[in-house]
C-alpha cells in the first residue's frame, strides 16, 4: 500500500494532457485522506485503519516521518490552512489535533458526547 506520485504534462496551447510518468511511490498504510502543503513543500497522508499521520517533505527520498500514531481510531480528515502554517488532523472517534507546522507543536481536543469538545 502507498501513495504514487505522478508527474504530468499539459500542452501549452490546448491544455490537453500530453504525457505523464510515475515519479515515486511513498510507502504507507492504507490511505484514507491526503493533504498537500499549498506551496507543494510536503504531503501528509492519514490512515483510518491505523491512526497514523505520515509526512513526506520535498526531495527524492521516499521515507516518511510519522507525526502521530493514535490507538483506538483512525484518521478521517486532514486539512492544511491556506498559508500552510496549520495542519488539522481528525480521527474517527471524534478527536482533533491541530499542528503548528514550523515547530510541529500541537493541541489535542477529544470529543465527548458527540459534538462537544474540550481542550
């Protein structure tokens, strides 16, 4: 299992797809959600089965950094702010983790009784 990154090319005049090739494969647990940094600096992937968020930075290496592993529920959503400074990761059990992407510090909120959360 993993994520395949493709490089595609479009014709400048018609905008039609003119070619493509697989650039690299990023190994990962089954993937349920992905998010790209707005400038393409890094990619994050989450697994709803394993509760893992993996980060791949730019460059040619295919190794991932595990940002967080959580037992008892998988990752259901990943979202990056427009400026790229914040990453939100939510898991199936209702909790949310918000990362600040320069230092990778975070805050976690756990869900109680459905929609109410506490920090």
